[in-house]
C-alpha cells in the first residue's frame, strides 16, 4: 500500500510540459534532423518524420482542420523554393534526394512550419507584420544554416540568394499565419 502511494505521488509530481513547448522542441529538432539527413545522403528522414510530428500535433489538438495550415505550407513552400531553384538562387546537391525542383525534405520543412503556426508559433498569427519581419530574418538564417551543413547551396552572389529567401518568407509567413488563424482558435 505504501509503495503504491509513493508511486502515485511520484507520478503526479512530474510537471506536464505545455504542448507549445513540446511543439517548439519538435519544430527545432525536425529542422535539424531533416537538414542533417539531407546533407548526409538521407533525404528521406524529414519526410519520414513529418507524419510523426503531425500525429503528435493531432494528439494534442484533435481535428483534421488542425493540419490545413501544414497542407497549405507544403504547397506554398514547394512553389516558392522551386521558383528559387529555377531562378538559380538555390541549388540542391544530388545527395539531398528526390523531388524537384525543390526536394521532398525541403517541402517537409514547410509542412513543419505550418504545424508550428498552430502551436508554438501561434502567437504570431494575429501579428502579420511581425510574422513577416521574423520570417524575413529567420528564413535566410535557416537557409544559411542549411548551406553551412551542405544540404543546400546558395547562388552567387550569396547575398542575393539570401535576400530572395527573405522576400519569400516576408510574404509567405504572414500568408501562412492568416491561413492558420482561420482554423480552430488555439495557441
């Protein structure tokens, strides 16, 4: 009896982690796994992990509508990155895998962003100007990080590629926030 009470006490004393914090960790971990996977010739890693991130999201926030921003992000991201590839501003090494012009692991990163906008980045949804500004800075930083890890190559001159990525995220992030805001109201 005493051991049961101690076990019960130990179980209830463990604080639960708020879902937005869990999602923030998943968001960052997913980026790292997808980019390192692509850089090391395992481009399937990001697309393989995305259903797990989506399942975790649905477990915390039930309802298929929760994934609509992710679906929109997949389409917008594929189009945006493919345009950057076709303009010669981004190049994906052969080991980064299938898809084209933008590879599947890159598209999966956009889907992950769409999920985060319904959770850990939900605070950006009612703030489109801030979302655009942070996207304009964060997007190029992420792509520069990916280039540093050899998952993507930036066109020459590098500043032009990063400016184009910044312009994409300046527009895409507020649009995705607007789409994420139309779903069920949660942060």
